[in-house]
């Protein structure tokens, strides 16, 4: 059994019109549409937030990717596309070298 919680909110009329349009196009009910859109928005928020944390040197690339729920390659691509400065320290370099050597040997 899924553990779900009902969440209610008031929405502006324009947003409801957009939501209804999406429901018609997607041929889905309100609940499914809202869950899908909210999930996408949360995923995007996490990607933006953890990329900023990385750019501010508050976390590593690997941890930012993990916390955002994406691969390191996806996080690197996002960081590059949004011109967030790379934070690549000696510890990360040594870790990467160990990983490479482990795969080769």
C-alpha cells in the first residue's frame, strides 16, 4: 500500500486554466497531472539548489549529484550549461585517480 498524504492548495485562475489544458492534452485526471508536474518541479529545484551548493563550495560534485538524484555526468552537464564554476580539489582528483586505477587493474 502506498503511503500518500492529501495536500490541498488554492491556485490562481490562470494556473487552473493551464492545469486544465495540460489535463486535456495529457488525457489525465487532476491528481495525476498535479503529481507529475510537482514531481518535475521538485526534481528541477533539487538540481538547481545542489548545483548552487557545489558552486559555492559547500558540497562536492558527487554529493551534489547524489542529493539532487542525478548522475555525476548529469550534474556536470547542468553545472557547465549554467556556467557554475568547477570546484575540483586535490581530494576529488585523488579519488578519481583511484577509481581509474581500480577499473584498469
